[in-house]
């Protein structure tokens, strides 16, 4: 079974631009979560989608948004990029959503904002 | 507010040693706890998942224990190898629909 895939793997943008990251969960998984990882803040939760609905949201500004499609693939969008948005963005999927099942992470998208 | 701490922050040991990594959480009302490893610049690999009703889980040379009442979990690595070099993260979840709250990580280096 293929793992969680994320595209692109690396991205360089300039301040003020917007970016869209994509995540394809493991086949059969319906929950997709997004996390931001930085050296200073560690891993922080952005949001979770389950059956195309946002179920949980972390403490990030409205510039960060996401969506999930009917095939469970998810995208996250960051508008008006700031230097502080430079980070590794990780997506994770789990079978039916929630804590009983393990979360499986993708390789991440490394975003650099210049 | 749940806070998760991992001690030590970094560890360097010779090959063959048995290791214990520690994870502490402030709110004992957790649903489960998951241990991950992360290689530099890469994603997270799930190692072990312990439900709140369980005391320990084992996978190969890895053993994770959970003491909910004291807010602690340990990851035991037997006969460490250079390939075990990575950052190890623990994460807890409050309920079955909640987000993972991650610890600060332990950076492990095993030298030959």
C-alpha cells in the first residue's frame, strides 16, 4: 500500500505570494491533518479534514486554509506569505479519523519564503 | 493546556547500548500516545501507539510504556545501532477526534 504523498517536496516563494500544497492520503484513509514544523515552535497543528469537512483547527491566522476533496485528497493554501511561514509542512492521514487509529505522515513539503 | 516535554533533548551513545527516552505530559486525561522517529529533513515514521488503557507496546527492539497517572511514557531501545540515529518525538491526543500534541523531541546519535 502506498504511503502518504505530498507535492511538491520543495518550494521557494517570495513574501506576499500565495502557495498551495497537496496531500494524498493512504488509500482508504478519510482523515487528513496538517502540521507545521519549525525549529523554534516544533510541530504545531494546523487543521484536520474528515469527509470533506474541517473538524479541527489550530491557532493559525486566516491566511492558512485548507480543503478536502471527495477522494480524501487534501490541499492547504497559504496566502500573503510571510518570512515566518518558512517551515516543513507535514500532512498525516488515518483510517477513520481520530485517535484510535495511528496517524501516518508524509515526507513533507519544505517551504522557503524569501 | 496540555504540554509535552521530552528529556533529554539530545543524546549521544556508542553502538550496543540500551537507551531510555522520556516523555512527560501535564494533563493525564489522554486518549493515546504515539512515538515517532524523524530523520533529518524527512517526515515522521510512526513507531508505537499506546492506548490509554494499555501499559506498554513492543515492536522489535523498541518498547514503549505508559503511566497515565504520573503523566509519563518511556521509549526503550535495546542494543542501539547507528541506524537508530534520528529525532524521536512523542505525541498525545486528548480524545479520538483531537489533534496530536507533540513533545519537544530527543535527538539521538548512535556512533559505531
